[in-house]
C-alpha cells in the first residue's frame, strides 16, 4: 500500500516530534535571554556570556552542561525568580582544536551573582577540567556573592578556591575579568596562572567604593580602586590588559596555543626553524659595550626567539624585568631578562616577585627557561629593605633552585653581586651558562670595589683621580675580564653575540630530555 504525500503532510506530529520541538524551543529561549537585560548589557559596552564564548571557542565546539539548572533558595522573593542557568554558562569547547573547559558568568541573570547552584556548576566544570587534564578558563562578570542565599554563596566560593589550589601546577588556569569581579570572586583571579582584564569595563576588588567610603571616609571611583590600569601597574594582578573584549579573548586564544594541556604533557610545538644555524648580526649592534649605557632588552629577545614574536607578561608592572613566553626553533620557552631601560635593570621587590612566579609556572608545565642577564644588583635603600627585598629576592632564588626544566643562562654585560646569583647562575643550578665578550661578573662594579678596597690609599694619594684610574684598570684586568669566570668553570662558553640564538637553540636541544631526581618531601617552605 502506498501512502500519498498529501496524507503524510497532514499527519499530526508524533509525541517524540512534539517533545523535540519543545526542547528546541526551550533551549533557544534560554540562549536568547531576556531582551531588555541583553540590551542593557550591550549598552554598557559588554557582550553577553554566550557571545563571549562564541569569540573564545572554535565555532560549533561548545558543549554546555546544566543549561536548565535553577536555584532552590527560599525567602526574600527568590521563589518567584528562578531563571535557567542561574547566571552562569558552563561547559567545554576547543581552541584551535584543543580541549578547554570554561564558564562565563551571565550579568543579565541576577547580575551574575554567585549562589549555590551557580557555584556548583563552576565546581563541576573545574572538576572535569582537572580530571581530563585540560586548561580551565573563567570569564568573570559578577556583582559578587548572592546576598539572598547567605552563607551558601560563601560556601560556593570556598569550593572554587579549593579547586583553584588543587588544579595549580596541574592544569593551566586563566581568569578573564570582563566586568565587575567583587568580593570573594577576586581571590580566584589571584589564584589563576594568568589574569586578563578589559580596560574601562573590568573592576576587580574585595570591597567596593561605597564600603571604602563608609569605613575610611575616602571617596574613590571603581576604576581608581580596582580598574585594569591599577592592577596592571600597581598591584601586579593583571597579567594582560586589552582595550576591548574582542582583542582580549583573541589574546586568550593565543596564550592557550602556547600552553600544554596539563603538567604531564609538553607545550605544543611548531616545525623547527633552523635556529641552530641562525646568526643574528644585529645583536652585536643592539647592546653597547659600555656597561652603563641603556638599551631595550626586548630587542634582544626579538632577535633570539622565532620570528621576533613573544608574549610579554605583566608588561606594565615591575618593567625592570621582562617575563615572556616565546618559541625558539618551534619549541615553547619562558624568557626572563633584566631591562636596562628601567632602573638600569636592577632587581627590586616587585621584579623579584614577578620573575619568581613566572619561573615557577614554567617549571610546573615543563617549559624550558632562558635567562638573559644584565643586572647591576638589587635596588639599594631603606624603602626596599623595609619592604622585604631580602624575602622577595629569596622567592626568585627559591624558584630557580627548585626548577627542574632545562635552564640556559646568557650573560650579556653586567652580573653583579647577589643579583647575579639569583638570575639563574651556575651556582644555583643552571644547566648551560653562556656569556658574551662584554660580560662583567663580579661582587660589584669595578669603581665601587676600588673605592672600598683602596679607600685609605686613595685618600692619601697625591693625585686620587689618577691613582683611581690605575686601580680600576688593575681590578678590571685581574678580576672582571671576560674570560675570568670561564677559566674557573662558572660559564660554559664565551660566545660571539651574533651566535646567541643558535647557541641557545643548540643548548635547549641538548637539554630536551633532561630528567632530574627530586628528593621526596611534602613540599618546601617558599619564603612567601
């Protein structure tokens, strides 16, 4: 028997068809959100949670979990307001085909505030990221704890922080602040490995301007208290700052492309670039022979890494030291370098802390370290001593001593005193130490040393200036000449500056399969 097309068209939908249609409508309704709330979000210059996920993840890759989750709070009128998602969109997708787990807070629902159900969704996606060994990304846009749910909100934050710590050093964690991130939520950004902020819209603080004014009497704006610029230049909390959400989320994608999925895998590599035979004549021009003349260490970094391309962290905080992720011969490396254009490249409290955390991140995720040294010492003065420069300097010392990844040191010019030691010297375990012919490795600069050693002789000399010049020449000839440390085995080779890229590439290739036994212990006691 043949059924005519007309009969088929008139046949009522089956129960399954109706259920499928209802499900599709429900999904679409949740995804659309409330038009007025979405419009307001756009009027604030912000995208919705789902629009942000579309920018961050590969097209069509997002798999959402608990889309229909709703809170179960009672009282204060909460029974009448039970929107789906509970103010956070959570799940997994891919970035350039690599798996990541992510949540995006939805400011159009309860102002993105965190309640019990909201927190449990984040807990679940964090657990999945950790169990699958995939990077975790949080897109923050929230007014903080949901007051109507009381202590359950605080309990939810505690669960997030515990998972941040459990995941630390196991999977990369990235926090992105795209709006307010107030109260307890701020701690999660501090526990992440990298924090992105969008200029003008991101706000990050524990207590807002109203509370500050009530307690201290000080009037301050959101931007002055916890804007992106503040955290990029003063607190050091913002690793990267971008002008808009599009460039910010594109930069997150770029960062993920340089990171391993977890601590048991290696960073993604690109094809080799022939770096082992790549001479760079410009290096001999960038760095002046005179030890006191400044130059931009970024120009050196650009000559050493592939295509001159690197991702600098904390560019505006503690700029006297450079920390960057890059590739050399296709392999991801972490670069630490003194910056002679800022405070002559000295180390201080902030620079030591910045470099220490970067070294520890690289070591946790099997990223080799290249350290470019041109350091006159630690910044002297009462302010630094009282701020704990010894303790903070010890953090950098500890980080390098603890690191088991391949480590290559290149001494360009000055390397004086304790700063020489903590910048990954041979004595604290660098695997390969290279030095330019301009290297000066000493307890201190020649002039300072002569003034101390020969103080009495200079005071009694008929011509102190002439005698000082003679003593300077003698001190330099005997103790600071380029071959001094090489002769004593404290550097492995004195290299032509133009060979730096090739020498570092060959050294890293030699060390690629490095394994180091670490004595069993629960953990060390980092000088926090």
